[in-house]
């Protein structure tokens, strides 16, 4: 059975592309190579702008997709070179694309989710079959189209005798609850790094708050935190998912209207606490029996954010997924390698319990090399 797959992930943090080459031949998937490529400032700016309506969107979106795919192709070539593999050794690439709009069940009852991508171009540039457009089939079946990673998390991190939570702190935070019974839950908790990175870039010129040092220097403003925590999305019952459609700079500006004289470091401290508290509340609400929380995504490298999550969950062991053998920046990309494998084997990739779809579905389309 073919075993080598590549997964590519450019998440809502918009900090770059992570790519992994995964061997699924063993009992547990094994990452043979991990490569990362940054997104240049102009492309990142364009992708951010496409999260909200603007002039000549279709033109800008199509060209941005082409530019993103060229970064994908560079990442694939780096993976092949580092691993000593050739294109013909790889069964398929799972390329998620860049989410710029996510509005399932909205407008006409079906809604849509839009990931910028050009899988045909990626197949041309790499000579490898590409699996893409994973979310839309789940949305067509009445689901949220997200999150799609809980089934992968179950295979990688579940324990038969205990409930394990897996928290992905990307641009948006999502939680997988892997119950000891085998049942899975999964949903978006709220913002992850999206607002933190925006505020840090705006006031320091840095793309992110390294290790949470700037937030650590500020004071949490409780009235502002309380207002943010009243966001209706946080109190919706799953299945639910969100994105920059909701948690964007205008959302933050609206909440800051009565706090315009706050020191920027205090706002960063409050945003960090907001991200942590939203995640903590969902763990307590949906997995009170859990004793372990594994964290992946870029937020797992933010020491202060991890401290705040641990402070809110003193009864849990909070640790990076690296403790279980998969570094935090590899988890999401590995999940899309797994999803590509599910598609090529004609196996479902979604969990209806998680997304709310009418049933299990084979996800994505295959673009043959």
C-alpha cells in the first residue's frame, strides 16, 4: 500500500507554509522531513485583505493563489531534497490552501468556505498528484467544514483509559476532545494568534509576540476582558467554526472604543488572557474529566500563553504535542497528509459528530500529475 504523502498547511496566522513528508507505513505515522517557507510581506498583505470585501477581489484572489502555490512547490522541493526522495516516490500532496472566507450554513442555508489554491498548478510544478478542497464537501453535506483534524488527532494522541484534549493554537484556536470511550468532539474555541499577531505588528513592527514577552510586561484589563468574553460565538454549542470573518481588526477596534488610552502592552496582555480563557472555558465545559491537554500550532511556542492556559487548568497536564512525538508546527500539516491519504484510499475524512454533516464523506478532489 502506498505510504509516502506530503501535507502542506498555511493557516490563519499567515506566518508561512509548513510542509511535512509523512510515512504511513508504520503503526503510527512518521514524519521524515519538515520544511517551512515564509510568506513575503506583499502576499501576506493581499491574503489578509481578501478576508474582507474589496475591489477587484476575483483578480487579486486568483493571482494570490498562484503565488501561494509557488511557495507550496518550493516547500515540496525542499522536502524531497532533504529526504532524498523523488516525485514518483510520493503518492499525493495534501494542500489545504489559504482560507480567506469561512461562512458555512450562512446566506442560503448551505453557505460556503473558500480556500485560495491552484492545485492544478501545484501538480504541474511538482509532478505529484494533489488532493485539495477538503472542506467544501462537508459543507455541502450540511456541515461546518471544520475542524477536520480531530480524526487525525484521535489516531495520534488518544489513550484508551483517559480523555485527552488536543488544542491547536493557530490563527484560530480549535479543540479536539478524545474521550476515553472513543467518542470525539471538536470545534473552534475562538481566536488563537490572529488578534495577538495583529496588535503586535501594529505597535511593535514585529510579526508576533516572541514567547509572549510583550504580553507578560502588561496588565490584564478585566473590564475589557469581560467584554470580549461576552462574544456570542464563544457561548454557542458545537458544532461551530469561525475564522477571520469574525475575529479581525475591526472586531478588536470595536471592543477597544471605550479603552483608547490603554497602554498597548496592556491590550496585548488582555488579548493573551482572552485567547487562553476562551480555550480554558471550553475544556472545562466539554471535558471536565480530562487530565491531559496537548497543544500544537504556533501558540504552543508562546511561553506566556501556555502559562496562562496551564494556570486556568491546574488539574491538567498541559504540554506541547512534542511530548507525544510530533512537534507542534508539524501537526496540522501532517493532518492534511493524512487527509490526502484518506481521499486516495476512498475513505472518509470528516467526523459528522464534529462538523454536523449529514454523514461521513470522502473529502477533496484529486488533481492528477
